[in-house]
C-alpha cells in the first residue's frame, strides 16, 4: 500500500506546493518545507514502483505525466539530493524568500520534465522550465535583467523548435507516448536536435551559459548550474535512446566531443570565476552528449551508462563548485580570480569543498568523475581491448583533449584563488549552512568514487552478476573495471600532462583575455534587430504619410472640383488661368484618417475576408 501511495505522490507537485509555502511562512519554516519537499522527491525516486502513473487523456490525447524507470529514477535521485543542499545553501547565503520560491517552481518544472512519460507533458514542463529560470535570473536586477532577456530569447527559440519536433513526431507516429525508438526519424529528429541543442549548449548556441550564469545571486547560480542543462541532456537521451540508430547519432556524438574541447578551452581563458565554471558546464555536457550519441549509434550499453552516470555526477560536483566559488564571492565581493590568492588560510572549509569538486570534475581516482568519465573513454576507445568503434577514433582524442583542458582549468582556478601568494582579504570562512551543503555534496562525490559499485548499480544499462557489472557493446559483452591498471595509467598520464603544461603556460595564460568568437551573436543581433526595426517603422511612416496625403487631396478635390481643375491647369505649360475664389471658402476635411496599426490590420483583414468570401461564393 505504501508503494501504491508513492505512485500517486506526484514529485513536481510536492515541490510546487513547497514553493508557495516559502512565500507565506516565516523564512526558516518556508525553507525547511522546501528542503523537505525535495527530500520527498529523493525518497520517491528511490522506492517508487516502475511504470506509468497518473495516466489519462488531455484534450483527447493520451498522456503520462508521471513515468518511473531506471533512467528517470537515477536523474530524480540526483535532482532531489541537490535540491536539499541548494535550499540549505540559499538560506545560509541570505537568498530572499521570493528568489527561493521562484527557484523551487523552476526545480519542480525540471523534475516534471525528468518524470514525464510523453512528449506533450514534456513540452509543457520544458517551457515552464524556460520561463521560471528566466525569472530566477531577472530577480537579481541590474546586469542580470539584460542577460535574462537574451537567455529568454535563446530558450524561447529552442522551445519553439522542440514544439515543432513534437508536432511532427505526432503526425508521423500518431502518439505522444515515449517509445523505445525515441523521437521519430527525419524532420522530427532534426528539429529535436536543434531545439534541445540550445538547452545543452551546442557550440554556436551556447553563449547564454557564460553570459547568464555569472550575473544573478550566488544561490541562483547554484540552481541554474544544474536543472536546465542536466534535465535537457536527459531529454536528449529520451529522444535518442540506446539502439535507436538515428542518422543523426554520429553527429550528436561528435558535437559532444567538440563541446568538451571548446568549453574547456574558453574556460581556461576566463578571469571571471563563474564564467569559467559556466564554460565547464558546456564541456562536461559534451561528455554526456558524446555518450548519448555513441549509445544511439552503436547500441553501446557502456556509452549510455557513462553518459547517465556522468550526468548524475555532474549534478553533484558542478553545483558544489558553484557553491564554493559563491562563498568566495560572498565573503570577498571579488569575481576576478586573478585578484584573489592565498585564501586557503582564511577559508579552509571552502577550500576543502572546492577541492572535492575539482578532484571530481577532473576525474582523479577516488572521486566519482573518474568512474563515469572512464566509462566514456572506454566506450570511445577503438583499441581491441576496449569497447569503441573505429568510427569514433577521432572522438576518443577529442575527449582526451577535453580532459586535459579540464585539469588545466581547475589547476588554474584553485591555484589563483586559494594558493597563489598571500591573501589581501581578512574574511571569515563559509557559514554553517554553506558548509553543510558543500560537504554534503563533496561527501557524495567521494562516496561514489570509492564505492563505485553504488554508482554502477544506479546506471540503468549495467547488469550486476555476482559482484561484477557487465554490459553489451557491438563486439560482445564486457565487464566494468574502473580501477584497472590501464585506467589508472590513463588518469596518471592526463594529470601529469596537465600539471606540466600549466607550469609552462601559467604566466602567458594570465595575460590572455580572449573573448569567445560566438559572442558576436549579441552585437550582431542587437544592431541587426535595431536597424531592421528602423527600416520597418520608417517605411511604414513614409507609406502612411503618402497614403494620408493622397486621400486628403482627393477629398479636397471632390469638395472643390473647380479649384482642383484650376490647380491642375496652372501646372500645365503655356496655360494662363484667371484667379478664382471659391464660393464656399473651401471646407476643411472632417474625415479622421489616422488609425493605429492594430485598427489598420483589422480593417484590412475584414476587407480581405469579404473579398475572399465573394470569390468563393
């Protein structure tokens, strides 16, 4: 009976109700309710029975708002646990009740998207996620408002493409319910890749990430750093599940590899700490996208296990890194990493929290990132002793380059913030709530690195047999051995290369301040839209003036025919016309010819409707 009750407890609704309570209850009580609602999501994700729940019809279409399988269970666990830590961090970081209420509605839409069982419910949650995350950004005011507007434009465009993909999918298949084949092939798949590519930061449509996430409140950045991107990566898997063999899967995989390199490269060039972490969201999403593409293209269970495990791990260590950097900003007021240094003496707990996150994201043995990233390397490695395909050999080297760039970036960030020189700031360490949140996430990163079997047990496509975890790949069946000598050797080589490279490039790197060439989209869009608007409005004004002037002249001529003939005759050469006075003095026009654009469009629509009706009749 308890399990049946859990199938009726809709996780997004619990968090949404908690968001409302945050607004009306005293601060500590409201935040407590928010954390408890996410603890309930964590518990439901862990023990709720698999299958479709709360199914029914909406506008005549079959829908499944709440669907539990091993994939949504794993994502729900990560989102629920992070949510608890994020609310605690927000409370300790003096986030307002309004901000946290908005953030919880945003979280509820993300969880709703993760547990959706059909494309129609997914579309609703997808759009709600875009709207609420924009409000979370805007709440901070200042520069965040303009950044939030650009953010909304990106996600609005991506949402329209996803909507078109879902509509085309329904036309082709006749159902919105998820199937093992994923999104329909052809136009639906192409539109889905383009629309979802915005949310997972494909190269070229990624600029909203480093533009937006460094600007709002530090607690808002923690929420934003996970929920949109990780949920969207999971939905990308729903569109291109294992074995779907979509024609686009190979391109998706290679886009992931390029994202890993691109994001790590521009992270390495950043001065702003949160901008650096934002580029690494793109880089780590690249590994996830690459795994999804490989899984779809060659039915590789190890690729999908690596992608979903890395997604789960990213939920933990990426938010932890934003928390640690947020504490530094909270205490020092400084965003530029080159203006800091030596903070480990002033802020040892924050330095430990950062260290746990950095060791995880850089895939150091003993931490969770090492386990999941190792799976993805194995899936791409074409060596006969591994599980890849020669078709993905170039992808394997792209993932290597991305890993080296990640190590370089976090050596740089940790060095300049915590270890370089002496601190010029006399500041306190993290507050108790901030410390609890950071160490909670850091402990989970360490736990799933040491107890890697726990992570493997969560991965949907790994099969437990007598203490071993096996998986299928195109060449047969393999067994997971994350701490084998070859894996440890790979980690050692990557770390050594990165450490030596940083020692060589550290000084010239500190002098570089190169912008992302993709950022040209903002001035181009601004000036392009500005001049387009001016051309349209000025053209409308000119046409409007010409038409009004012509109508006035015709009206005057109709009321004053003699004067009109005289005026016309005077313009003819060699014609001499006597001056005449109008008998009525020339009455002025009494017709009001000015109308708004809306009225004009309405009148034109009515006229065209009558004309078309007459033609049809």
